[in-house]
């Protein structure tokens, strides 16, 4: 399929949380540089989707303070992160759901795992999922793989996602492109495609 957007698109804004502004020692999660720029581009993209009547779904990773729902998540590089009530766990102030948007909290990496995303997407009759947020090599990648296996067209907006490192970011983008040939795109690509969707 050559089209960037096939059928009905939905924008997923994955874990754009305040801890992206913090150093790893404070947030518990490493982030590659450039979070501020990714936030700015995502804001523009969210506005473009709203203007084109494309549904926007915001996700927030959040864990209970007694750590009971982390599971194996702390076995690797990441430290304790995204605890309920911590300022860094809150969504970026400029990327909060508005009337007409959707919000889904999650306990694990994939936006599908243990959430009602699948029910929501069915109701929205979604066919193409547009992914922004972080981390490219964790929550974005796992969400992409789960969406791909559910037969969605999935586009990862590479200038609106960030990895734990640049190398992992690039490796994950390459792995996602292996699964779908049109997987990688830019926010400008999507804005152009949204204008065509609005005219259709």
C-alpha cells in the first residue's frame, strides 16, 4: 500500500510526559536529546489532526507507588519511573486532551496491553495509526508491533518520537520499516496527507 494514510486515521500521542525534560537520574528513564523540539512538532501535528477531524488519543504511563505493577519492567536499564503523583509523570502541559480527544492510562509498554484501545479503535473505525511520543525503542515500538499484528497500517512519525539513545531510536525505526514499507514518515509528510484526507 503506497498511501501514507489509508482509510480512517487516528493519532496516538504516547507518553509525552514531563519527565522527558528531566535528566535520567531524576526521571528513571534515559532520553535522547531534543525533547523540546519533539514536543513542539507534536503540538503542531495534534492541532493539524484536530483541524482535520482526525481523532487524537493521549496515553500516559503510570505506575502505583508500591511498584506492584512494574513486573519485569525494572529488569533492564530503566529505574523506577512514572509513579502516581510525581510531577514528572504528568503529561506535558501543552499536550493535554481537550474535548473530543481521548485519554488512556497504561501500566505497560504497548498501548494495547491491558487497555481498552482496541475497543476504542474499533468504534472509531480506524485503519491507519499515526504514532508519536516515546520511547521509540520501547513503548512506540511495542505499540507498532501490536498494531501491525492486528492488521492496522502504522506510521511512526520519526521527528516526533525519541528513543532512549539515538542509536536505539534509529535501530527501532529501521525494525519498524522492515514490517511496513511506509512505516517511517515525518510530521510534514503527515500534514500534507491530512490536507488530502480533509478534501476527500
